[in-house]
């Protein structure tokens, strides 16, 4: 599948945020998003997305209306920090109904206002132009498939390959201002927050990719993924 580069976003520090479009128009005007690096220090998720993107680009079997943002938080990725250059946790800064200025941990600082950060403004502007139907957001933490909205089926599809834990709404810790909270209510889009294992848990990047390669590739070839944008 051929992609073209869209006009990039600009980070707090003035760096470009590359984004790519598959140039396949969606009859229902719903798009599949692949996003990584919302948290800049989560290199495992960034790596898996890089590999997946290469595989999709080289595939003649996949034809989907798709937007790919390999690293949203470029400044954080360069500095190896979770937050952006203003120390904002971008996944607590989305304009959901539950957004709050209150936070308990420094690393979850939500910013001064919802959508205060240019990286997130860039994403929300893309949503206006290419409305999301399904978002795969790659992170790293403990291996987990965290679904919000109508994508338990996608989580269970992937679990058959990687055996990661499938989790819905977190009952023990709320995530106000997260993408998983925003997209189902504001865009009627489902979000799979795909938590890769951490390198510190003993696996290499190559091993993390290897345990996910077939599942992710099969997902993007499946009728299931198409059902999320029709
Ligand atoms: Zn994360």
C-alpha cells in the first residue's frame, strides 16, 4: 500500500511531527489510525509501529483508508521522557468530558487546559479532516490490550496471537483526558491502547515485534478491521 506524507504537525520545541495517509478514501468517511510515541519514553511501542508500518507499506494484500503517525511526541521521544517539552502527559490532555486539572503523579500532568498542547491539536485537526473509526495506539507498560468503545473483538483477535491481558475500563485508576476516553464518545471511534512489554521486563525489541508480527498483520488483512470503518 502506498502512503503519502501529510503536512506535518509542529511540536512545542518546533520539531516536525510526520504523518502519513494511505490515499485510500473511505466511503463512510471513517479512517483507521495507527499512532505511537504519545509517551516519548515508550520505545517498544514506537518500534512495533515502525515495523508494522514497513510491513503494511510492502504489502499488496492490504488496502485501507489509514493515517499513520509513527511518533506523536517527538520532543519526548528525543529526550526519553513520558511528557512533551512542557512535561505534559499528552494522554491526559485530550478534551474529553472528564478532563481535569487535578493530578496525583508528576508524570500525569494534564497541562493547563484540555488540548493545550500542539501535538494533540495536530491530532485533533487530523480527526476533523479524516474522522477516526478505529485507533490503534501503541504504548508500553505491561503487556495488555486495553479497549475503549466497540473493539473488544479486536483485542480478543490479537490476544489469540500474543496472549496479552484484555482489559476494558480501568476500575483502579481513572485516565481522564486520555484518547481512549475521548474517541468513543466524541467520534464514535473505538480505541485499542496496545501496551507492549517493556525492555526492562527482559525481552528485546526484536522479540516484542516477533510475538506481535503475525497477529497485527492478520488483523490488518481481516474483515474485522474493515468492519470498524463501515
Ligand atoms: Zn503510554
